[in-house]
C-alpha cells in the first residue's frame, strides 16, 4: 500500500503484505492516519487496521475472526462507520467506532441480510445505509449515529420502501450521498429506466429528479463535492468508463476530460474543500493508475505510473470491441440479438495466418468483461499468438436490466448458447 506525494514521482512508503490490501482511507483532519482493509489468509474475513504514517506502525482494531467491510469516515474524522457480521457470523450489521480508542465500537443498526454504510450527513448526525438483495434489488435507509440497538433507540428510517405488490418491478439503488442541507439524497437508480441514472431523492416528498439525462448507459459511481455544488460521475459505456461533471444546483453538464480507454475503480472522490476529483483507472496497458481532475482549472494530472514487472506495456495488445450475432432475435420478426465482446489480437506481423482463440467467460452470473489490464494473460497473444475473446453474454451487467434478466431461471442455458454462437 504505497503512497505518492506529488505527480510525476515514484510511489513510496506504506506497507507491503502477502495478503491483498483492498482499500485505504485517509482520516479527515489527520492525513498521517490511514484505515485499510486486509484479506488475511484469503478467507475474505476482511480486517481493518489503523496505520500511523509517521511511525510506520499499523494496529488491527477488529476482532480478527469476523468479516468487516465498507469503512466510511465521518466528516470530522472522529468516527468510522462500517459493516460486520460479528453478531452472528451471517448478518452484516452497521457499527461506528473510534479506531484510536479500543472498546469504542457501537452497533447502531441490527439487521438481517447484507447492509453497509454509504455516507455521513454534513452535521455528522446521520448515516446513509444500503440494503443489498441482488443486482436488481437494493434499498436505501438512514440511521442516527446516536442510535444504540441495545437501548431504546436503533430506529432505521427507510428512504426507498419495498413494493406493495409482488408483480411490481424491483429497483436498484447504487451508492448514496447526502445533500449539503440534509434534505435530499443523491443516488444512482434504475427506477423507470433500463439503466442506472443519477437522481436526487427528496426525503420529504419521495420525488426523484433525474440529473444524468437520457444517457443509455449505467452510472457506475459518483461523488459530491464538500460544498454540494458539483457532482462527478462515471458511466459504463459498452464497458469503458467515461467521466462526467455536473452542476448540482442547475443540473448543467460541465467540461470533462478525455481519459484513456479503461475502467475506473471504485474510488471516485472529491478532495476536501475543492472541486478537484481523484480516481484510479485501469487499462490494457496499465494495471491501475491514479489521476486527478481540477474542474475549476480544467487540469488533468496523472499521479502514478504503475509497474509492469519490467515488461514494456506498449507491446500489450489493445482490446477491440466487437458484436456478434447469437441464436435468437431481439423480438418476434426482429433483428438478430448481438452479443458484445472484447478481443485481444496477437501482432499480425509476428503471427501470420489464422490464429487459435481462447474464449474467457466472466464470473457471476452477473458481471461484465471490461477492457482491463490482463496481467499474465498477456502471455497468450504476446508470446503464443493466441487471441483472447471476452464475451458479455446475456445476463451480464452494464447493458440494461432487461439484458441482465435474460438468463434468469430456466433461461440460464441461453447464456451458454451465446457462447456456442461463437464456435
């Protein structure tokens, strides 16, 4: 988990482990402290550590046994909210704690299922919560930080209630940010839409205002500046991440930079007290690099140049987006359904004629193949002359909720037929 002090410099410091570090969060007001998550032993029972950058010492402040996820600092940096199954090993309750103070943990929401904290209100009194059911069904709630479920409190306030009728379509809500005045919440939702759109929910009336227009792609992540004036969000456009900026007051789109074709990580954040947004981006020739964009100065900066193990990443093949026909039609008497796929081809000047093709199928069933860094898989096209094809068969995310549902239930084998259409 290295750091970088300014653009154009080598990464340095931090800690290195045998097990993967999944995320790290600076403590607001205390940049010398970082909370990070470690997957000890690969068991996916993630543990949290507090790192003092001055001394280089890190201390685990979770129990070492249960699963801890979704850490979110309060605005003032005094408390950390997170989810854990420590109560029964199954349900992900919501807790707050001061990582510097042993024994300070409090459970503020006792739930059933998978819940996680999303964002603290500007006054640090309320926390926005996410309840995950499936890729097609999530709900938003909030809770007072003062809640203690062992006392008389613990009330959970629902923002997006469940449907009254089973036949009503389910809705997905992805992410959430409090408005500056605490009267509304920003989220990405597919309510009344094929795709996740950036919307503002009025807490008093329940009204939803669409902010991202009619972009026919999913909004995959977003953030709100501290002053509540600007929104930054990525859209997933045929697998490629595109950055957009929006005036949160007027809804007008602001100038945004052209980025390398790649995939943004889940780390889109505004710098405190500014309109500069930071994010990481992975591409076919870069494992993951950090960028920032200052919306006021209209300045894009690349902070890191990730290592490729001594190899020259410029020789790695760039992905080509293709669409191929499958076995069925979009509608009765309609056109053939087209399946999107990414192809990595070997260098034609080195490998002549027809080449073998390796078909790689993403996990899931929900999921999406995207133009990411291949790592060791680059050996196939670069050294063996084998092309790699990554199809996004029906049931993949990123192409609308109707496409996502095309392999549900007894239709599951239709996704296998999509692969057969390649052969």
